C-alpha cells in the first residue's frame, strides 16, 4: 500500500506540472489571439482548462492519503 501511496503522490506532482504548462500555453495563445487573431473571449478563460487537472490532483492526493493510512 505504501508503494501505491507514493505512486499517487508522484502522479499528483506530475499532473501539477502538466497543468501549469498547459494552462500557461493556453493563456499565451489567448493573449496572442486577442491582440492579433480576433478572439473575443477574455484571456482569463484559459484558466478554465486547469479545472480538470485540479480535480485529478485532488483525487490523487486523496487516494494517496487514504492508502498511506491503510499501510
């Protein structure tokens, strides 16, 4: 159980890194699109892509804590 706990904790950290990369890329694209591409959505809309990642991180952290208690 301890190995699974560490696995889910590592997965949560990886998801956090991927979330930062994807959200930053989308925000950069939105800023360019607003200036040059004619996008009508506000730039903060790019942060909505972080919601599924945050849910996945929360699930991984919860599973990690539960598995750590069981060990």
